[in-house]
C-alpha cells in the first residue's frame, strides 16, 4: 500500500517542493494548509519536533512538518530560526541593507523535517546548503530569501531563477527529504 504523507504547512512554496519530491517516489501527499504553533528555540530540530507532536495530536500519523532558516555567517547566524519573522518584517531588502559593505557573503539554508509515522514513531531529518548572498535580488520563482541566495554548487543563478526541479537538486529541504526517503526505504 502506498504511504500517505500529510504535509502540514501554510507555505505554498514549501508544499510545492515537498510534494514534487515525495510524489515522484510514489508517496500520496495530502496538503494540510494550516499553521502550527512554533516553539521559540535556536534549534530547528527542537522547533519542528514540538510542532510535529502537536500536528500528530490533531491529524494523526503520517504527518510531515518542516522548519527552515537562513543563517548568515557574517551576522553570527542571524536570522536563523527567526527567518520567517525577519522576512515578514524587514524582508529581502532589509537583509541586504544589513549586509551593505560586508565582504563575507557566505550563508547557509538549513532545514529540519519531522515525520511522525502512522504508529507514532518520531523521526527528524536535517539538510543544509551553502551559498552566497547576491548583491541584488534576482528571479521570480521560489519564496522567502530565494531571490538573494546563490547556492555554491550551482551555476551562479539564485534559487529564485531556478525551476522547482533545479532548486530541489541542491536545496537544504531536498537534502532532508533524501534522508526521509532513505528511512522509508524509497531511494535508489
Ligand atoms: P518557517 O520554516 O516556516 O519557520 O520559515 C522559514 C523562513 O526561512 C521562510 O519564511 C523563509 O523566509 C526562509 N526560508 C526557509 N527556507 C527557504 C527557502 O528554501 N527559500 C527561501 N527562503 C527560505
């Protein structure tokens, strides 16, 4: 029987990326377009586990949640776990302003996925991608800080200049998903 995965996110961009990867491996994906309370913590895994437990209580087994953030080396890892708040408040422009005149443009996206299986067992999978922050936003795809993130292993385009399939070749989220697929015996 095909696994059914209930993807809990209010973010259509995350849904699209997760759905594309999981459905191509034969998983049935259901979108639960809801926001779940987020714990205040510096640790993405801890945040997503708390949200996952809450989602499991509401929607039962097979729930998948993802928490992510942009960690800028020159800013001591800011905005990190506060990325959603920083994006809503100062946005891409505000972050670029903080980076004005800063030579070290290194940044990381990090992702933590919580999957709680039908029998209630909890698993966390993490992924990261290293890149540099562009001087100006480029591209219209993706979401969040995609217009200013250039993955180190790419061809110089920002994530927002890539298709979902291209972003999924490198992204933090895709790397966490790979580990989940392996756990479910769905790789190779
Ligand atoms: P949360 O995981 O819902 O707490 O939100 C994470 C925030 O980090 C998003 O609102 C974005 O601002 C940023 N973020 C996380 N992953 C990505 C990504 O793949 N592209 C662009 N921004 C991202």
